C-alpha cells in the first residue's frame, strides 16, 4: 500500500515554522505617510515596505494603530494583497493574501482572504498552503489555517476545513491536526476521515471518525473502513478499530479490530489480522471465526477459533458440475 505514504505526509508541517519573533520597533517606508493623532492611527500609501526583524512586508497601503495611553504601536494592517517574506537559515517563507494583520501586543501574524503560504528551501518550493485565513501565534507556537484548507507537499495533497500545527521553540513540528472533511490524496490513493492527527515525537498518524482508505497495492485497490486507523512509521504497522472492513479483490473481511503488518522481506503491507468475532467472504463461501489472518501476496487466509463456514447455493454449484 505504498506504506501508507499518505499518512506520512504529516511530516510536511515541520517545514512551515517560520519562527516569527517580534521586536519593539518597525521600520516603515512609503511614498506617503500621515498621522492622525485623534484616531491614534498612522497611514501609509504607495510602495509601503515594513522591515520587522527577519520579516519584510510590502504592499500598496497600510495602517498602524497606536495605543492612546502608552503611545506604543499595537498592530499593523496591510491592504490590497500585501506580500510577506521571511528568510531564515536558508529557508524562505512567503505569505500572500488580501489582508495581512500583525499584532504587536499578542505577537501574531494573520493573513485573511485568498491566503497562500509557500515554504522554499534551496530555491525549491517544499510546501504550499492555501486557505481562507492563516494565523501564527509566536507565544503558543501554533500555526492555524482555516477555511477550504489545501496543502501541497511533493505529490501529496490534503484537504480539510482546518489545519493546526503545534511547533516547538526551534520551529520543529510536534503535532499536526486536520479537522473537518479531511482528505489525503497521493497519486491513485485516497484516505478520508473526520479528523487526522500526526504526532511527530512518536511518528504516529491517526485517522479518526468514518475513516476510509482507498490505496493501490501493486496495481490492485485495497479498501479499509474503520472508525479509527492508526499508523506507526517506525514499525510500518497499521491498526484499525471499530467496525473494520477490508476489501481486496474478492475478499471482503469484517471485524471489530484489525492490524496490518508488513512483509519482513519487502516491508510492504501483506498480512491483515482480524481479532474478535470476524467474518471473511470469498465468492460463494463465508467464514466466521475468533481470529482471521488474511494474506495479500500470495492471496490466502486462515481462520482460527470457533470457525463456522457457510457455503451459499450448494445445490446450484452441484447442478453446474
């Protein structure tokens, strides 16, 4: 099943961390600048360029709000499709959107309207994130994308309503969560679920709620349904729980719990073990047992524990002989 590379895509957010850090001062250049003290606001128009530590923001116009009591800058708003770029340690992060908001008090950067974030390393785009809005909180190290979220990483695409990445102080990924109508696509393979979670420390991925995997194995489709699917990258083992169903060629197996193991030589998924009262259907017969082991290549299965076999339409088979 290509080792369920779709689930491994959760590594991609490790590259998204820009590590935005806010300073106390802003360097602002523009063709026109005006200050309205009664509004506690400064306005900038024409070739606006803001330098903020490693971050550069450019756009047609911007407004900076000033706290009336402390006279300190509180936030800056950039209009008319501004452009944000940060270059740090050989990595370039770019943000495009209709509006960019930089909160100096809360230490957040928020992009609104047709947002696109691009992470580039060695002059090659590695990650592209499209969403209605995106926000990065430098206090909590949380990156959030909302509304029609689409993520591109190499040959992998993800679709969801929301994506949340939790990062450490160095900007490395700790956890990624995709919520709402989640769908992961890689070539001819697709996985859907209500929620996807990737734990970077354990290198484990979870598909939760109405999960369905439609994966190609050596040119043949393998379909897995379950309430929850869990994949461990180190062991290359997939565990499915809750109304599990696996369909492969003319096999149709169902049970409360199943584990998919790789072949020790090829490391490709090859053995599916059902535990609990399970049933496998093959053409004209169905077998129910406490444990069923199903092999994909060579195709075979073994049933153990209170085995009950039902052969359908026996008389019809005799007549055919």
